[in-house]
C-alpha cells in the first residue's frame, strides 16, 4: 500500500473490559506516532463493566500507512488485553449495496444523500426483486440488478446476491424496504454488515398497509427503527429510531407519508453512523457515538 497523505485521518474503535490506563495508553500511542486527536468519545457500561471508545485522529508528522498503525497499535492492544478493536482510514468511503422492493422513498433518499455527499458512502449497486425502481437507480447513475425471488428460487437468488456482494467488494448491505425475509444462512453471512428499516408499530400492526391499520386505531405517534439484520425478524440490535406525532386531522395517506419520512430519516442516520464507524456492536446492543 502506498504512503498516505499527512492530512488524511483515521478512526480507532475498541471494546474491552473496563480498567485504568486505557485512555492514557491510546493517547500515548497516538503521540508516539505523531498523531493529533480530533474527536474522542468513551462510554462505560457499568452493568457489564465494559469500556467503549472511538477516537478520530490524523497524522501530523511523516505519513503512515494503515498497516503500520495497525501493527503498532496491535502491540498496545495485546498488552492491555483489548480483544476487539478496529483501525480504519477515514478517507476511504465504504461501499454499500441497497436492496429494495417496490417502495422507493428510502432508496431515493439514500441516493440523493450520496449525490450531495451527505451519506458518507459509495453506493455500488441497487438490487431488487422487482424491476419497478430501475429507472430511479439509473437516474442517479447507479447499476440496478433485478433478482426475482420465489419460494423455489430463493436459495439461488441469495447465492446470486452474495456473489454480487463479493464481486463489488461491498462493505454494507442496506435493506431499504426490501420486502423479503432473508434466510438464516444469509443473515449469518451478513452479520454486522446489513441494516434494515421497518416501521416501529410492530407487533401491533403487522402485514399489509400498517399505517392504514394504525390510522384506523387512532394512533398518536408513528415511527421507524433501523437495526442490524439478524435471524430474529425485525429484532436485531437497534441503531436508530425516529418518531413523529400523528394529528387527529390527518388522513390515512398523510399518516403513511409521515411514517415514510421517519423511515428515511432513521435509515439515513443509521447508515451514515455505521459508515463513519460510530456504531459499536456488542451482543444485542449498540453503542452509538453520534
């Protein structure tokens, strides 16, 4: 790998048992490598006695490669028994693959955010089990792949998806209202690198037209949940949630539009935070340094 420019930044994240001296050790490591801290956040889970940390920094002296920094910090991590840590080049935008069915609001929002630089990621492709949104993807210059799914072809379709993920070197798969249940094997394969969005009115309003169901019951709030994909349907570790108040004067269509706005907002923040290495995943929970 070639030398990195001195103005380039890095992000270090770690999870370990709480103990004295971790912040000092990280600070001394960065000072010894000629780096300056731009942002530092820590959290201690008192119940589990776990320490979470995210440090954003940049080199101030001679340029360093990511490999050199990882090797140096690896020695620090071993001495402190830090089992879970990650150091990345902050200038490298993760590649994401967006999966969608027929509802295009979340897809359109993510593609627009990429187009004006707010997403913090490169959209490598859009995959759908329907051809309806091909024109939308094409309008942003994003490759569109139609992979139909039936009960008989589900396994083959998921293999095709994984081949595409490998071929495009995808870092994150985003289910932007993809209305198919992923198999347990696929969930395991994408563990920690797939995000889903759904309305937050589950389990009360399941199935078709959930916002219309909620309207009929006179709900006063609507919302959305963005979470990591797991084998437990819609129950993965939560990254972000968004809520909005429903007014009694609203029509069912207005409640639906409001709900879709919350879906876009929650999903966009979750994707951005993941791509910025602000989400630390631990078991069924997340620590989000927003």
